[in-house]
């Protein structure tokens, strides 16, 4: 989602042309080209920004709420991919994170009192102790590991299908991103890394991560999976890949970059 097409704002400008509303109910979502007043006028809403000049909102529906749209068409955010264009899917991901943040910060995490939206910024303030709660982001690293024309791909225990991806993990307090890459790779698949290089990042709204992608070179060690996060891992050549992640993910982007480099040799 480029700056030229999407602009995050708290208050919409007067010259917006058109409307896009992300509807969230429980863990499901849909995107409609309608104003929230025409979708569910009583629903809680948040301004998200503008996309190609159109005002963008998200509305949070209760389980028993009524709306003018077909709620049976709602799907989990992951299932929305491919049903709308990439810009709207990214918009939906941003909207889902804002709804989840608003749902989970209505009471202060320090004193338990109620919170209210803070004028002029994306936060909620406790009326009793003044604590500010901003939308949460959990930074995580993900790394494509290379060795002599092969890439190390691993199957996570949580994967619902036999898919193999890059090694990933969350950043711990006090760590640099590069230290996290080395620690996670050593813990989960047992190998030691040489050069580690940052490549790109991706918002990952499952539920509120920021994925930071790296390319890394194997230095030493055999694969030894931890059996907790990772249940299987192997070195793969470009012509013998297992099932890999879909195109929406940064993992697929890292794998595709590696495939392109190998094809150019």
C-alpha cells in the first residue's frame, strides 16, 4: 500500500470522494464500497484513512448486530485474500488491527479504570491514572537461509497444511533484529548463521505483528528441529520445493527472491 494511494488519517478531509468500509464481526471481515452509515449506522466505527481519495472506515459489529450487507459473506482475514485486490486486503488488515486494539484497551492495564479515545492521536487514555494505550505492534523476524544453492525451509507445528516456510520468531526485549534471527534459527533448527542481511518488512495482522525479513547464510551445523515450534525442516533445491506459502506473505517474497537469484546463475 503506497503512500501515493493510501494515507492514514484520524480525521477525514472534506474533499473525500467515495467511501470504503471494512466490516469486522468477531474474527471475520468484509470490504464494501459503501459509507458506514449505509452499512450499519449504529455500529462503532473508526476512521482508517483515505485510499485513492475515498474515505476509509472500519466498523465493529456485535455478534447480534444487523447490517444492510450480507453478513454470511464475511470470511476470516486470511480467507479474504484473493477475493479483493491487494490494496483492499492490506486496508482490511490495518482495520482488523485497529478493531482488535480498541476491543482490548477499553480498560486500563495499570489500574483497571475505563479508557477513552485521545483527541488528535491514535491512542486511548485512562481517565484515572492517565496511562496511554497505543495500537500494539509485535516485531518478528523471518529469515531465508541459504547454503550452496539450497534453502532451509521448515514446517511449523501450527501450520494447518504440510507447508514449508522460512524460520521466524518474535523479538525479545534487549535484542537487535540480527541477534533475534541468529537466536531463533539456532533454537528452532539448530544451525549457526554467517552473514545476516535485512531485506524488507511487512505488516502482518495475525493479530498485530510487523514482520522483518532477512536473508542469511549458513555457517555451520546440521538441522536439528526443536520439536516444539518446528516439526520438520530440510534443505531444498529450487527444482524440488515442497508446498510453500502463498504470494501475500513476506515468506513467499523471500523465497521468490532466492529462486530468482538461483535462476540467474
